[in-house]
DNA sequence: TACTTTACTGACTTGAAAGTCAGTAAACAG
DNA sequence: CTGTTTACTGACTTTCAAGTCAGTAAAGTA
C-alpha cells in the first residue's frame, strides 16, 4: 500500500540532509535515527542500509556541510585581485559576517562537542578545514608582505589571528544571541581595522 | 561490612569534583552516573540524594569550576597599577596562556556542546562569565583611553577583540593539539603586539 | 543500653534508542 | 506475463543508563 519509490541515487543525500538538521537542532546524542528517517521520508532500516552506524552518518554529515564552504573560501581568495585591505574590508567581512548565521555554525558546535570522541574525524577536519584555511590566509598575507602593503611577517606566520573574532561570532550566535544580540559586522570591521592599523604601511585603501 | 563514613558536609563537593573529571573526559552524554559515584567513592544512590538529576549535577559542576577563575581574573585586573601595555604583556598573557592548558578548557567544550539544550545555564554563563569578563576588560581599556595611552574608543567598545585568540587556543588544545601543537604563547604575544601596534600612542612600554 | 534519626547502599524498575532481519514489493530482464 | 533481484519496511531484540526505594547501619540522644 505505501507507494515507496526506489531511488537509490538520491537517498544518501536526502538522509544526510535530514540528519544535518537534526544534529544541528539537537546535538549528536539527542538525535534519534528514527526521527532522521522520518524527516527524510524513509524507514529507519534504510538509514542503516546506507550508513552502517550513527557515527558513520555523523561523519558523512560533517563532510558534506563543510567541504563546499571551504572550496568557496579558497576560491574567493584565489579570485581576488586587489590589495589585502580591499579583500579584508570587502569579501572577507562579507564571508565572515555570513558564517555565524549560516548552518556552518552548527558544525563548529558539533566538532567541538564530539571531536574528542572521534579522533579520525577531528584529524580530517584539521587537514581539510583548518589547514586549508590557514594555508590560504598565509598565502594572502605573504603576497601583501611581498608587495610591501604590510610590514612585518607576523600575519603570514600567524594567519589564525584573522579568524578569532569569526569563531567568537559563531559561538555567540549559537549560545547568547537570543539573550544579547551581537553586531557581528561591527565587531568584524573593528577587528579588520585593528589589523590593518597595526600593519598597513600606506593608508590609502578603502 | 562496608565501613562507610557519613560526611554530609563534604559529599557534594566530592561528587562535583568527580563529576567534573568525568564530564571533561567523556562529555555530557557519555558520562555515566555510576562511574561518577565510583570515582567519588560513593554509591550511585547518594549522587541522586544530593543532586536530583544528572542535569542538576552538570550545572553545579559548571558553576563550581568557573566562578573561582572569573573571580581571579577580575582581581588581577583590579590589582594592576601600571599601563595597559604592561598588563597585556604581563598578567594577561600569563593568564591567557594558562587557560588552554587548564581544566577550564573543558568547560568551554561543555558549554558549547550543551548550552543550546540548557537555556538557563547558558544565560547564567553569559551573565556570570561573559559579561563579567567583558565589563572588566571594557573598564581596563576605558582607563587606558582616558589616560591617553591608547587612541580611539574601539577597544572599550569591543573588548571581546582581546579574547578571540584565547578561545582559539582553548579549542585548539581540545581538538588538534596532539596532531599539530600550537604555540599558544607566541600566538598570544603576536595578538597583543598587534593590538598595541594598532592603538598605542606612545611606544615606550615593555 | 535502647531508641530515633538519617546518611548511605545497591538491586531493581523503567524507558529509550541503536541496530537487526525476515518479509514486501518496485523495477527490470527475458 | 513470469521470475529474479534488491531497495525498502517496520516490528523486534538488545543493550544500557537514569532514576527509585526498601533496607542498613552510623551517629546522635537519653
């Protein structure tokens, strides 16, 4: 009687999508796989057919959500032609202001929460997210140093200095925003101004 | 036969201490209360006598770990007499470099992980941790602005700019340090240098 | 010593969710 | 149309931990 289509191609993606909303809403432990199944419009058994365990599904979810964003970030850096200052004040602030509102913030929560329990996932996250972002930023700063736009080699050596406020923004949105909203954009602008104020040699850029 | 002392006074603290190590090691969901009881040298039933639910115990743990550190941080700021620069390069870097190694980092993980499930705890954390730290820092920056040590009012308005790298340091130690160690102190020094470089008027301080 | 109070115990109940699998029917081959 | 494969189902099993409570004995009282 139930008119269930057989759609082998689409099922995994649909299950991953459903699982992500559940994980994002409830965290790992409080996500029930029959709920995921229901949301995906599928029986519980099918979830286990495509993903042997809850843990495996979780890892698939993290990878699926994270990879496209990192690709986009790298592409944005590669595509930029102008000065460092114009990149930071333009595309970077846009990107960084959007992140705390985006689904990506839930990945941060999930990784912080579950990372210690899943060393291989954590390592994958480092190698495919953290170090890719770090490398892209280091390259960006390096070019600005070589061109003489900024002095000192601090930034190319400590590229993570740029993203501290982004992390704070994501955590804030996750935890405190309903109680005390944070103006992410003002916060990020202040940070970018601070960096450029500390290192910029010529202050001609907008 | 079991020679169990009755020590009503000490039990709660002992249970909280045992619970903290378990929560820190395993996270909320994977912490079993009979394990906590065992670690505290107590029967499972007694845990429930002092804390009605697991959730209540969890909240007690967070409060117990966090409050003394915030007190210490506020006191350190209040006690400092010299310039902003000397505070940041001295006590602040010490404090901030110690944090990611300290048990406090586990609280960050637990709050990020469990916060969304416990709105009242999250709110308490904001009001008793975040806003106390923010206020203390804002005061510190305000004084430096008033005395003419730094220009602009950016820092007193965005005091969180100071602690982005501290958060990154804690998360890094929690997740990636075994795979790729982070030199927290160098990272923090670079950040403090950047802030002072951006805002300091006179560069006479060490 | 006898009696009362209550800190403390641990076997038990209860509920819940991950993971299983025998069965069903949709697609497709011939 | 018939037979075969396999995507899919959902009731069932298994495991496991939070929370309970009847009972025990340590401390206090007289």
